[in-house]
């Protein structure tokens, strides 16, 4: 029997999930010049974004490519691929304002008033150029990771850049959220705490975090571990801001399907992404977006981690994650509210409005079976990527790390009984 309410969002929201939460995917149109060595081609990638049904994409809005010699600011050939994806209107752009400029001294990172002013001029022009595309802007990418090699990537310099850039971008594009952080791996939250103690949140409309666990022990390479750390991050932000609902964006998360030590199988990647999307329907109002990294593989070396994060292969053939993400998002995107309970210590039950439920095991090594306690001939069950719904009446249904999806045609999902699979 379901017990232990963990998160609850109820139908009084009266707003579909797709209007409360951006589900995005990382792309690489804004780096690499006219032709992408990573294999990104806008005409192909736009079709893939449509196929997934996601509502946002995240990409680099490179300063060094937007400001050409002679202080010429605007889209030109180096950013042609990014411009094509933005102007297609396929999804809302989440654009990273960042990276130094080879013609601007002290700009990587900006450490002087002059360098910061030049950065602000670029940011204003960039914001103006896409203001009618409902963009979101994110200040730099993983500044804290660069700090490990360069002491100038410190919290004080990031604060100074945010203080200068935030009001300028808000004036240029008043309706565009300005996000700070883009925080990479942060052991013991030391970097996060230093930013929060400096009062950085005052210069933003939200804060972003990157969450990965593919190099953890295999038992911890799960969506559950990501959710666990995201909850800790939220508590830190809420305490610093004095607001339980201060906006948080996960602008990178994903699992590489490499054959090397830190890789996962394509099915594990698909299951983790399904679970994370389905769980997001229960998250309170502070969670504003999740961006899956990345749309397609960036290379062909099967052992190289960075080559294998894609939902699609390098040649654009789909991995199981494509239908897993698309089906999970389609299943939950219209939800007006959902709540999470536990059927067992490691079995999650998500019940959402509209007579829908999702069930999975957080332990990849343990399988279960569930059955409806009451006769409900209208209830059907299916799994992501199967597309073969069957009647759930009187049936013991398999529960594994691949979510079980129940549909009751608008009525309530009956109570369930559970047993461990033999």
C-alpha cells in the first residue's frame, strides 16, 4: 500500500506541467564555427528536437563569435548554425553568455572594469538580437570548474560580472530570465556556499546546477541520486534566499553510454531519463527546468565519455533514450499536479492528474510485480518505447527500473498490491 509522501503538487495549480517546467536538451550549434566537428547540423537537429517534444534547448552564445574584429556585434557565419536553430522557433533557447574574447585583455575571465564593460556590451547586443525568441540567459558555464586551474575564476570575480551584467541584460530583454551559477561538480557544496554567502542571488532570476553521477559506484548512477542532491541544493538556496520557491534550473544532467569505466548501458541511460522526467511532475514550484545533456553524441570513440552523452548516436540514429524521453514527457506534460509515494522502500509511485500513474524500482537489481486491488476494466498499462497498451485488470505487471505507465482514462487509479518478483 502506498505510504510516505515525499513531494506533492496538487491540481489547484491548474497549470499544465509543460507551462511550469522547461524540459530541454543541450546542443552544440554555438561552438565550433560554420561546420561542427561534433556533427551538429541544424536541419537535422531541429527535427530531432521536434521528435523529442522538449520545450527548450541550451547552447553557447559565444562572445568571441558574436563580437567580430572591429567591435562588430551580431550574428555572422561563426554563429550561423545557432541562429538557424533559434529562428526556427523549435523550442525556447537557453543561451550561455560567456567565454572570454581573444581580442579583449583580461577577459577569460573578465577581471577588470574594462573587460567587464566589454562583456556587458556583448551581453546587451546578444540579448537584443534574440529578445523576441523568449530566451533565457545563463551567465558563463561551469566557472567553478575553471577555478581549479585558474585562481582568477573565483567567486568574487563571478559576483562582479553578475552585478554588471544582470541589470544590463534585464533592460535589453526585460522578459528574459537571467540565470546565474551553471555550477559544475561541487564536492561538499563549497563553491555553492561561497556564492550564496556573497549574496549573488540578488543579481539573478534563478540559479542553475549541473548534476552528474556516471562515475559513482554503479548502484549510485541513478536518477534517484540526482534527485537527492538536487533536494540538498534547493535547501541551501532556500536558506540563503529566504524563499522556498527561489527558481532553480538543472541546466545539465545525463549519462554517457561509453564502453569505458564511467559509462552506462543505453537502457540505463533511457531509464534514468524517464524516471527524472516523471519525478519532475511532482516537484514543487522551485524547479523551473531540466536540460538533458546532450541531444546527440559528439564523437565516435566508444570509450570516450564526452563523445557518448547523446540521446542520438553521432550518425543521428536514435538510442533508446529518444523514445524513453519522448514517451515519458508525453505521458506527464499535461499533468496539473502529481504526488510521489512509495509502494516499497525502493519502489516509487507517481500519481498524477488525469488518471495516470508511473511506477519503477530505484534498485536496478530488484524487480517487483503490482496488481490493481479493485476491478478497473478501464485501466491500461504500458512502458516507454513499447507502444502496446494492455488491460491491467487482474494482471500482475512487472516493475523494474523501466517505468510502468498506468492510464485510467481520466478516472482515479485504484490502489495497488505489490510483491517481489520471483
